[in-house]
C-alpha cells in the first residue's frame, strides 16, 4: 500500500473542495486546480496549494483526483483541451469521483490504458455536508491494486469504499442509487401533499415519516430543512435532471425499463420551467403541491396550510 505525501485534485466545486480539504487536513499536500479563480482562492484558504496551470497541478503527483460537473467537462478535461491524461505520468492513478455516463467514462478508460495510467471510477454518494464530515460512500471499479494504493487517501473523505469490479460497474451503481433518490423525492412530495389534504399538520407528518419504516437516511436528512420550508440546494433540481438523463440513457442501452425515472424526469422538467431549477432536488414538494391545488406553505404560516 502506497503512502502518498502529495496528491492533485482537479475540480474544486461544491463537492470537490470539501473532499480535497479533508485530505489536506490530514497532513497530505494537495495541489488543486480549477477554472474558477474564486474556487482557487477558497482552496488556498483551506490549505490547498492552488494552481492555475493543469500541468503544474499534477506535477509530481502519483494520485490525481477529479471532481467535475458532467460528461462534457470530463471529456474536455481528460481528452480535449485540458488533456489531463497526457500531463499525468505513466504508472500514476486517476481517481474520477463524478457522476458521468458509462460512455464518457469508457473513453477516459481507453485513453488512460494507452498512457499506462490506472483509472478508478469512484463516484461518491452524499452531499457537501457529508464531504466536510468525511462520511461519503465511494463506489469503485477498476484495478483492485490501484484501489489499494488510493485507499489511504480515500479514507480521509469517505466512510465506506465498495469495490464492484474491474470495468464500469461503479458508474451503473451510482446511477442506480441516484434513481432511487429521485424517486424517493417524488414519493415524499406526494405523501406530504396527501397528508396536507387530510388536514395533518406539516411538522407532525414530517416527524411521523422520519420515524416510520420509510425514514431512510435521505429522508431524515431532509426533514429539518423541510420543516422550515428551506429549499436551499445541496444538489439542485437541475443537477438531478441531468442525472436522470444519464439514468435513462444507461437503462435504455442496457434494455432495462425505467418508467419511474421517466416520470421523475418530467417532474424535474416542470420544476425547472416554473423557476425551481436551482432549488434543492427535494423541491418535488412544490411540483406535487401545485398539482394538488395546495397553497405554498411559508415557515410562519399555519402548519396545515390548507386551501379553501
């Protein structure tokens, strides 16, 4: 098992920065890169050595982590103008933590193999708060030996690491998990609207749901902001729509029917069209309440919020 004294982190967004910061807090030298000067400034404040040149950022780093928004950014970074793989040394390990398609990931895998680089698909489950606490879960596929090399650093920001195979299994797993999250958000919206129609107090129903058989960690995490009707985004409706597009493409290519995914994609289309795209993905509440003819609740209003 390799002990890493210096790693690179490419992509210092809302999730990437707290993950990189966790590594730096454990005494590992982190060289960070991002296109945004604002994110680089925040990285410097977090104890990360910021670089505005990608070549400098990965220089001397056998372990390179990536956290970017989507397929286009991944391909541009690794294979296009960024040419990250060309800047990495043969024998190094590329750990890609984003939610991207199997197709884009496979392109990166092919280029990495040609360069003699080990490629770990390592999408994470969780949000920025979990990243700050070091409690993300990692789904990993690729070389098991490479995972062994990366594990001492991965453990700084994840509570669990699941190795799933040598190929693109981690991509399928992350999309499957996000499908369940999206459907759970829709289910919660319908249940809460139904409870309001039944004249059940908002907070009482939230407490009941959290303490019930369906009170998953996701539901329990969302209850406090829902109690205050706080839809500040940890993962936005627009981001969930992007992931549902990936889910639909992946499932269709694999011959798997996913009618619930299609239904939720339409729900998020409606949310985005009505101005809730930057709200948290749990804003499915708005969609169902509107369809049910329920007035939007405000934190200070009557908790039952019934319409006449």
